[in-house]
C-alpha cells in the first residue's frame, strides 16, 4: 500500500511534486486534450451544417444519416489501428500524425464538390478521431500522478464538450449566410495548434520503459513526479510491463480479465445507448421538424452546449474528490429521468410552455450526461485495466463506443419515422440506459486516488475471488 500512502501525502501537502513538473503534466494534458476538442467540433458541427448541406445536395433521410455516420465508420477503423500504431510509434508520435490527418481531412470536407467526396473526407476524419479517442486518454493517464489522474484524463471529455459548444457557436454565427463550408473548415485551426504543441512534449514514461528506454523513462518521471516517488513508480511500471506481449485477445476474454472488459464495454455502451449523439448530431433537425426555425434550433443547441461545458467543469473539479461511482451512477440516473420526460414532451404539441420545458429537459439531460457517462467512457477505460494490457483491453470499450455511436447516428431519423415521432426513440434510450445503470452499479469499481498498478492488483484479486466463487 506504499503507493496509496504516497498519493495521500501528495493530497495532504499539495504535492512534493516540483512546480515545473506539475506545469509539464498539466500542459501535456491540455495539448493532448486538443484531440478531444477536434473530436467534439468535428462531430458536433455537422448538426448545424446539415441544415444547409441537405438542400444543396438534395439529401433524403438516409443520405443525411450516411453523411453523419461516415465519420463514425472511420472512427471504428481508427480505434482498431490506433492501438498498434501507438504501441509501435509511441503516443506522442501517433498524435502528431493524427493532427496532420485531421487537417487534410477537414480541408477535404470544406472543399468537397459532391456528397461522395464529403462522405469520404468525413470517413478519414473519423479515422483521426478514432485514433485520438484511444491514444489521448492513455497518454494523459500515463503522464499523470495518481492524485491528479482523474481530473487530467477528464480534460479529454471537457475538451470534447468545448469542441461541441464551439461548433454550435460557429454554426450559429454562420447560419444567416448558410456558410457550411466555413463551419467545417474552422477545425483546421486547433489541429495546427495541437501539432506544434505536441512537438515540445515528452513521450509517455510507460511507453519508453516498454521499448527498452529506462533512462528516458526515468528522466520523464523525474520531471513530473516528486523525487522520492520516481524509483517506486518506475519499479511498478517495470513489473507491469514485464508481461507485455504475452497477453492475447483470447486471454483478455478469459476469467482473469473478462469481468473488467465487460465493465469497460458497459461504460462505453451506456454512454451511447442513452442517445447522446442523437441530440448532438440531430438536435437542430429534430427541433426544426417540430416547429423551430433554422436559427432558433441552432441557438437552442448553443444553450445546451454551454451547460454541457459547465457541468463537465463540475465533473473535473469533483471527480477526484467525490470519486467515480457517485458522479457516474448519480448522473446516469438523472439522464434516464430526463429521457423519460423528453419522450413525454414530444407527445404534446411543441409550443409555448411545452417548448420551454423541452429545451429545459434537453439541458438537464445533456448536463447530467456531461458529468457522468460523458467522462465514464474515457476515464474507466484508461484506469481499470492493468498497464500490460491497457491498450488491447481499452480498445474493446472504445470500439463499443464508436460502434454504438454509428448505430445510433444511422438509425435515429429512421426510428423517428418508424415510431411516428421522437417520443418512442427517447423512451427506448431510457430503457437501454437503465440496463447499463444496473450493471455499472453492480460492477463499477472506485478508483479515486489510486495508482494504476494498485487498481490492477485489486481488480485481479476481485476477479480471482469471483472466479473461485463461481
């Protein structure tokens, strides 16, 4: 329990960690989290742009869904190839390549002359998003000391919400001119900033040690940890890394890891089956269909996105104080209640008081999601797995995230038509979310203030206990 004591000492003293080390860790986390900003902007901006792309290219419901979901098909591919790339090239170098792909694909979307090329460019953009969604949280987790890890890893989700809000604001600002190409093209700016920021960052100490560079790993830890913690953490990482490469995907589905794979998948799956991306991608379209004007529908999304950011800040402040379980489980329960209310409101004529209540319910839904399931997918999958299998094991949750995101995005308008309105769709999301909540209540571990290696030890013991009990 030495690592736990060290974490407590850091919390009590405000950190024996050198000030410049703290600045490096925070700076690296912020720069890496620009991947989340790009993720949020590129997925969110289509909600406003689609209102103008649809008439220009004459898109029906199915083609609209293909344009939206093409980025998610690419994201699934990105997650699949992202792990091996990051393991081979390093976290930092992989992210450098991702920023180049972000820039090229974004320009392709903005300059496209046809629907086909738009779909193709968004597919490549999705590859960049998928890779960054896997690598960014891992890089931040591996750079962070235990007592700050929850907050710093959650910066990724915070930047996702900032990106979504920025996309809504840009969409609203350009809505009067219908300039959807500029809406899409603005994302080149953060991609370029991220590229130059990454040039000054070190590689993850875990990756360096894994690839036979112990002195470089020690140097990074010496810059980011208290001096009396460096040797202990280096030893913990070395012990975990010794099993690297001996674990196969078949092993991950065996008794030792199966339970924790399922927790990562449940966290990722629950974050999608509550329909958050139906709101992010289609809120303006849905609101327009029930009587809002184009600009009014986009403006409503700006309000929703603003509170999304505020409540993510709330999660950042309290995730390492309250712990993971209270925020994730409590917020998910509120999400489910809001979905039930939204479904009911869509059964009523959407005007006057009902319209106001609908916007408020969407605000509550998005805000609760931001400080619960919104952070769960990235934080849980970056914490609960042993260092030696984190890349492979985490990919199960991330693939689940993008696969279900794709399923939601390509089906929401079709389901609305099938159910004869949006109410049935939101009630379906509520039922699926309740199933996820029950599972997470049973199995989600509390990981607040613990080293990644301590979490590994505890989960391995618990898994063995349940295996023997079975």
